[in-house]
């Protein structure tokens, strides 16, 4: 938004635009942090002696990715376990 275009907005609209911009920056930051955490977690799983990898989102609780190892899917959040 340029300075001249700001004049077209009411104070309420300017506040909404500012709030939208802040939310957009916050979402971009959270997406970046989520990517960092996923990459770090995948690296830990790959580098550890646990010999596990990160799977899809747990279908039972949807609050964690499942860990895959030794022919088993395990959710560290709800502790559900099933064989592959
Ligand atoms: Zn779960």
C-alpha cells in the first residue's frame, strides 16, 4: 500500500489492513518455524539410533505425526500403535 492509496481508506479500513498485514506476517513466520521444526525432527529421527522416520499425521488424534520404525506406526501424542 502506497502513501497515496492510504488516503482512500477510512481509519477503520486502515486498521483492518494493518491487522491483515500483521496476520499475514505472523502466518508466514509460523509456517517457516513449522518447516524448521519438521526438518529438525526428521533429522533427529534419521540421525538417531532409534531408526525411525516421520510419517503422516496420526489419523486417530490428528495432533502429531506418527513415527515409523520396525514395521510399526506409533503416535507419540495418543500412544496408538499399529503394525504396517
Ligand atoms: Zn495420535
